[in-house]
C-alpha cells in the first residue's frame, strides 16, 4: 500500500512543493483540456477495470506492478505537508496541509488544498471504522509519545507524525473500498467551516457511546462459535503482534546504540589530530586515521537517516496495525455475538419468535457480509504486510552493505597511502 | 648519588655486535664461551663477567601462565599467577633451538627486576611492564586480575617486556637480568644484596621533589614536555576507544535479538518463513562477530598502553637530568659563596652575611689566629668543593651524552612502533568492514527472497 515509490510518480512525502505528475501519465497542471476528457471518461468507467483511454507509458506500467490492487491507474494523489503552528487563547495546535490531486469525476475539482489538524484525522478514522467495522482501517500515529517527550511539538515529533499522516491517507486512497468513502472525500476537500458542520451530522456522541458500551458488554460475553478460519487469523494476529512489537523495540534500540556510537566516534577522531601536533614523524599516519574515522562518522550518519526513513516508520506502523487488527477481530466477534444471542433467545423462546426470526435473518446477512469483508481485506493486508516488511528489511540490508563499503574504502585508501609512503622512504634510503 | 655508568660488575662483557630493533628481535651475542649449559650461577662477580657471554642467538618466551597458591610475607594464604619463562639458544647453522633455561616467575618479581634496572640505569628509558590492574576497561572485560583474558594479555605483555630488555644494547648485558632468566631460586636475595632498594627509595623521593633548576639542557626540557603530552593524549585516546568499543558491542549484540524474533515469527509465515529464518541466522552471525573484533582491538590498545607507560620512563630520565643539574648548580653556588667568604675574611671586608661575622661583631673581634684557622678550613672546603664540582660536571655531561643517545634510540623505536600499531588498527577495521559486507549481503539475499 502507499504511494508509488521512486522514479515515475510524484508525491514524495516531503516539504516544499508537491512533485508534478509525470507528463505522460497525467498532466494536471499543464493540460486542462485533457483533464476534462479524463474526468468525463472516468465517470463512465467501471472503477475496477483498466481504462484503455488512460495514456500509459512503459514506466507507468512498471509503477502499476507495484500497486497491490488491481492494475488500475492511480487517480487520487495525496500529500501531507507544511506543518504550521496555531496559537489561540485556549490552545496551541498544529495543522498540516493536505493536497489532493485527482481525476475522479465525483470530485468537483482536480486539485484541493486544505488544512487539517490531528483531531480531524481522528474523526475520519472513527467514521471509517463505523462505516466498515470489519475492514482493516490504516492506523494513525499515536496521540502522544509515551516517554521522553518534554516538548510536545518538537521538530522530530512533528516530522514523524507528518510522515505517518501522509501514509495514513495514502493507504486509505489505495484501499479498494475505503477510497470511495464519502467522509474521506469530505476530509480531503472541505474547507474548515464545511468540515465542522459536516462533523456535526451523523450519530451524536451519546449514540456512539451507547454503541461502545454495548460492544464492550458483548465482547465480555466471549465468542463461542468463532469459525475455524478466524481462529487461525486470530492466532496469527496474536503472534504477529508480539513479534512486530519486539522488532520495533529492537530497531529503536539499534538506532539509539548507533547514535551513541556516533557520539563517541566524533570525539575519537579529533584526538588523533591533537596527538599529531606533538609528533614529527608519525603526523601523517595519525592524521590519516583521523580522516578515516571522520569518514566513518559520515557513513554512520547516512545509515542512521536511512534507518529512520525506511525501517523505523514501517515497523512502527505495523505495531499500530496489530492493535487495529485485534480491534477488527473483536468487532467481527461482536457482530457474531449479536447473532448468537438472538439465536439463543429464540432457542429459549425468550421473546416473540416471529420478530426474532426476522432479526436473525438480518443478522445472518450482516455476519456473512462482515466475515467476507474481513476475509478479503485480511488477505490484502497480509500481502501488503509481506511486501512492506520484505522491502523495508531489504533496504536496511542494502544500507548496511553500503555503510561498510564506504568505511572499507576509507581505510583501504589510508592503508595504500601508508604503504606507498613506506616504499618511497625505502627508495629514498637507497639513493 | 647513584652511579652514572653501569657498574662493570653488573655488566656482562663484551657488548653485542649491533643494537637491535623491535621487541620480536632475538638477542645477538658476541663470540664467547660456555653460555649454554651454564646453570644457576652464584653472584660471584668476576667469574660471571668472564664466562657469561651471550654466545648464540637467544629466544625468550613467556609461554605459560598458572594459578598458584602460597603464603605471603605475613604468612597469609594468597592466590597468584606464575609465568613460565623459557630461554632457547638457536644454533646458527641449522636454526634449531635448544631449551637452555626454564623457570617460573610472578609479576612481583618482574617489578623487582624493573625497579632494579631503573636504579642502575637512570640514563636509559627502561621498558615498562604491562599494567598491574586492568584499566580503560569497557563493560565486557572484567577488571579482575584472575580473569583468563587479562592473564593472557599480561603474559604477552611480560614477554614483550623481556624482549625489549633483551634487545636493548646496554640493558641486555646486565647480570641481574641474566640471572632473572636463568636462576630461579635465590634470585630475589641476589637482587636485594645489591642494595638497590635503598637507592630506589631515595630515587623516587628525588624524582617527586619540587625544585627550580636554572639551566637545564633545553632538549631535556622539551622531551619532558613531550612525555607529558604523550601521556595525556594516549590516556584520552584509550578512554574514548574503550567507550567506542562499548557502543559498538551494543550495536552488534542487539542485532542478535532479530535472529530470535525472526525465527519465532517464521513459524506463522508460509511464504515468508524461510527467508525470515535464514536472515535471522545471519543476524546471529553478525552479533557474534563482534567478540573477535574487539579482542583484536584489545591488543592494539595494549600497544598504545606500552607507550603510555614508556612516557613515564622517558620523563624519569629527564627528571634525573634536572636533578643532577640542580645538584650541580647548588654545589657551584655553595662553592661561590665559600670563596666569597674566604676573600672577605682575607681582606677584612664584610660583604656577605655570616653567623660568625655577626657574633664577632656582637661579642667582640676574633684573634688573628682564629681568623687564620677559619680561612684555612674554608680553603680546604673550597678545594674539596672544586674537585666535587669538577666531577659532578663530568658526571653531568656523561649523563647528558648517554641519556640523549638512548632518547634518540627510543624516539626511533617509538616512531616505528606507533606507525606499525596504527597501520595494524587500519587492517583490523578493514577486516571488520569486510565481515560486515559479507553478512549483510547474505542477509539482503534472504530478505529479497522472502
């Protein structure tokens, strides 16, 4: 899931102006006429099939292979950028600029720019969960960082959160069902006041609280008849959750140890320079060692930034995903529990049998829908997870190889210079 | 004052053919007679001097270390480590070596030997011993003297010390050193009989005293400053290196956890399982590779430590010069004042203060006979003083000449050794990088096949 990596496509999740789309894929900025055509055509096309009218290039074909979904051209591009601090009399908060570019017909325009705060993202997530209780909704970054945070809004925290929010929206955009959710569209397009008024519609706080209470109550009753396939999935989720949490801790720890190592190395190198000041004969050798250590420091810094770009956010996202998954399983169980309790009531003739039978019929449908949705989404999620994990760790290994190659080059060049010097000295002696 | 040049009785004669280089050199000997088969000798001076030439090439090794228990001076039980010193003579013709001597010594005996050398060769930069206690440790190394790794590194350090002494053109000829290698029993008594202990105490006291010397040889002052700088910078380097090692250890070892977790995770995965499992194995290999890497680095640290301690020995030679110079200046000052006193007495003018003069003023003049007597005494003292000054001057110049020669020798050795050590450090880093590349390339393959 997520955005198209690398070359062909736009939207690096970085600061500054959002990248332009590749000219031959979709040129929103420069070719309005074509856009009109695309918009109209998009409304006629079955969203799940590949449109022959969309121009494709070999590169965009390659990019399509990286989509986890059907080979459909991506038509919704989202960036989260430019965090800004807002100070009011009651509170301070950060907003993020959300830029959407799309060719879809149901959108009034092809480009939108709105500002959203974390609360708004939370709202969106809640709505998606309500609408699709057994779909796997992408996770949001945590509300607060648990430990080590003095300043709630320090730069690292904001940047990490920005990247995670960017990921969140893109995962929704890539999801075959969630991408067409109405609240999602409102989130991406509505101006601030529009969003506020939209939020006020829909089930109120009390209704939702009531639902939560019922949900908790039913989950406490336990699920007696969870089907075998969901037992398997649940088992996987439990173990996966354990392991990914451990991997998260290990990865964070490695990063920390490496940073401490870098700090010491930064002190280590210059001592050799200091020493060379009192020496005459060994000066070059000492300076050479200092240079090597400095180059290793640079390589370490690069390695660290690589880790924090690729591995750490992915692993952490999947830690949050594992909580999401457990929540999804619970909700499925609840839906089933509702059915089970009605069936039980029917067996013991607790209430009007006709009414019960009708209710049971509806609930059976509900359960079947929920189960199918979950099963399909589970397969999709699992596939994505494997791809993401594989690519993240492959990148890490690549970074490590590169790191050691850089250090090796530094030390080998030093060694060569020393042996060359030796040869020079010997030939001088012979003269 | 201590002797300037080595007591002929303590030297084996004649000098070796050529001064030697690094510590792994073997001791070259002049032609002579029965050196081999010469068992434990008594301390009879001349017989020793005549018979004990280092006849053939000698190899010295400290080959083993053994834990022992015994009773100490206060009759309390103690545990200590004893080291086996083996001396071999190497036949020129066929290169075969024959074990000529083998005995056990403990660290305190090495210390005794070194203290003896310090006293009798004040103009020599005496090689240092390996550290008494483990310092600059990082968390893995134990600071326990009985720890096998520490004992092993100490064994190597002691061997290095003996090789350094054996390859020093002057120290190698010392009788006590020879006996250290060849006479197990009674050696301690022999050393103590030289009476060096008394001199050792006064030497230490003098070296630590503060005094202002007016005209030291500038070169020695410079070298003294250099030795201070060297000590300071090497200590700093060793401290930070230990911290770097500690951190590096942490980075590698945490990766070992990946191995375990990947393995457990692979149990629930179908397609990804094999890749995870094999990648995990490589993480284990990576994590365990750090142990050997840091063990090697420890030897590098030991090489630097040797020069940290050498800096102290260098400083001591400079201080000795300052002491001698100060002593000379004091003697000259004393002589000058006596001469002045004498002159005043002779001419009747009083320019300098003297107690006698004051009391004379207060209690009455002295008789001419008394004055004559005093002049005579002073003249005798002046004579004596001039003799002493002359010999002190000579001693001082001899010392400067010999000490400077050894300092030059030391400088060359130091430059060679440090360069070699730094290069070997680079070689270690290269090896570490290559291992890293291999492990992560393997891991990458496993990941990409998942």
